[in-house]
C-alpha cells in the first residue's frame, strides 16, 4: 500500500508551528478570563473552573518557553 513512500511514525514528522500554538493558548486563556466577567450571573464553581483552566494554559506556555530556552526540550 505504501508503494515507494517511506513508512514513518508520527513523531518523525515536522512539528507544528510553536508560535501559533502559544498565541492560541494565550488567546484561549484570555477568552476564558473574559467569560468570568460576562453579563450573566456566573457562580463560584464556574469562576474557579474558568480561572483554573486559564491559569493552566498560561503556566503551560511559560513552562514550555523556559524548557526550550534552557535546552531541555527540542
């Protein structure tokens, strides 16, 4: 079925755009924070979930940046 094409695994393919992923994560986190301050009445549990997920996204982006800068991640 593969013919003349080499068989590769997914980790051998070129990774996606890191910068686009970072921008997407930050924009998603900002949207989640803005959802806390919407016109509807938001309960405490919803605020915790929205804030927690937004914080996780920001921490993941910061952690990835630090690891890449220190050479611990390619």
